[in-house]
C-alpha cells in the first residue's frame, strides 16, 4: 500500500467500533489529499520553474487530472529537475505523509530505545449532541473504561503535541483535538471560552474515557480543564496544569516554539514547501525533522483555492472575553482533585505571583519546575513531563485507600534516561 493509500486508510472509529467520520472532515481530507498528490507529482516531474507561484500551481493541479503515476515511480533525477532540491524533498515529504507512521523518527530524536512493535494508535471521532464532531488520538486498544489519561493541548496546537509524552508513558490514553483545532469541527459559535470547551470535552470523555485517572491540560487546554473540574468534578480525578494558571490571561510573554510554528504574518502559503521554509526560518534551533513533522500535522490544503493553511484557521474565531476567565481562580481553589502545576523555567506565562496565588487558594497543590523548558513543556522536555505524569497518576485521590506506588518498568527506563541526559 503506498503512502497516499495508507493516509486514506487512517481509521476513524466511533465508540461502538464502527467507522465514523463527519461529512465535512471526509470531504476536506479526501479533496486535499487528491489535489495535493496531483499537484506535487507534476512538480516532481519538472512541471515548470514557477513552482512557487499560487496561480501557476493551481493551474498545474487542475491540469494534471489524467496523471496516474505514483510518487514512487518518479526517478531520482526528476527531483533534481525541479526548481530546488530542498523544495522537491519537502514535496516528497508531504506525498509520503503518514500521520501515524512517524514514531520511529520521533524515538530517534529523543534517543529512546527502538521499539520492537509500532505503538497502537488510532484516530477516532466522537459526535457531540449538537452534531459537531471532535477528533482524538487513542493510544492503546483498551476499552473506554480503562483509558487512564486525557491530554488537552494548547491554542493553535493539536493532539500530536503529546506524541513524545505518550510514547514514553506507554499507558492507555486519549489526546484530544480541541474544537477548531486539528481534525475537530469548529467551536460552538467560534468562541474558545474555557467553559464552552469544557462542556465539549465532557461529552467526549463520557464516550471515550469516563473513568480516566488523570486530566492534563496545557495552556488553553489547562484553562478548559479547570472549568471541567467545576462542571463535571467526577471526570477530573487528578488535575495537571502544564505551564498555566488563570493568571495567564494577564501575561504578554514571548510565544513558545510551537506557537511560532503556526503564527506570524503569513496565514496561507502557495506550496507546502514555502510553508515549511517560513517556519524553519523562525525556528533555527529546532531539528528539521521535528519542524517538518509538526507542520505536516498542523496544516491542510484548502479545497477552493489550493493554498496551504493552518488547521486552526479553517473556521472563523472569536477570542474569549477576559471576563470569562474571572471565575477560574475560584473554580481552581474549589477543586478536590489532587492538583499538580508543572512550570517551564524558561517560560514567562506563569510567574512567582501565579504560583503563590495557587498555593494560597489550594494549599495541597504540588508544583514542579522543569529545567530547560519553556511554555510547551511537552515539546521541550517530554521525558521529564512523562515521568511526572507517570508518578502523579498513581497519587491517591480523596477518599481512596492508599496504594503503594508501583515501580513500573517504564518508570525505571525514564529515570535512567533522565539521568543520562542530565534532566
């Protein structure tokens, strides 16, 4: 099966095990896949020097409908005939994009031992009561009642931001695409307020992780997790906030590396190669493989004009009202769930005053500082974050009998890796 066919075969599975996919998502995925394949095959075959131009690219894409050659059949010298070897390599990268097939590359970047078997990961879709769909990555094959963790990403990110953490944890978990992000449908009324996001997340957790032991949210996902702890406390047995408190609404810190990936002047690009080059110029310290993989996960080709956009730009958005955050400190202070705040020492989004306010309102809260991490701890120090989550998921909850912390093989491996890397 070639790469394009593998991508089309990515599973979309409902709670009952049947294939389920929103019509809008299906149309978007299939149209984008087909048009991208046709356009880039022509480019690889030497289809003109103006490969960077939006108008000429559109014409080639439409004019190549009779092209049936598979990417693998293109000889190496055809790549050199394109406008640049670098662009050709990136076009090939998109043609061979397999959403669930890049975990070996990630393991190599993290210096993790090679896996004997690929992780069991599937893309799943969950229907909300109002007809919208939310998408998620499920790690493991366990039934919903045995899913242990639910992970919520930050603004302008997607479920793949947790890939490294999930690989290291090796626990059954769900990583959600928040509304208007990743593969999920738009947020209700286009508004990203924590209470509205929490209501959607609760519906999905009822379907895929009703007994999750731990809810972890980063940035926007953390604010939604706080709201969920007030809305549906029975779903939040342990709460982990990654570099976020309600005080984040007053911060103007520098954007994190992942935020820089999908922010800037450009919101659309004529080619995938141009998009990746723009991101690489703003992230000189990130490995090329890391940048390529994250851009692949967070981009889509728009059907009507064939330009490349960020997935979160597919829908109109209204920014949250500042007053919507006013109750979050009270909600956080009222939670009975064991709570852990994980701060990146290089981040300016959470400061000492935020930490002090958390301790004042919730004296039982635990705080951990992760050295060498900015706002996106899951990207900067994923192994350290995985070790903290692996430990905290075993902390007794209120009213639960004390159970000695189990020394899992994976935890031992993580601690050894941390020692070797000086984390």
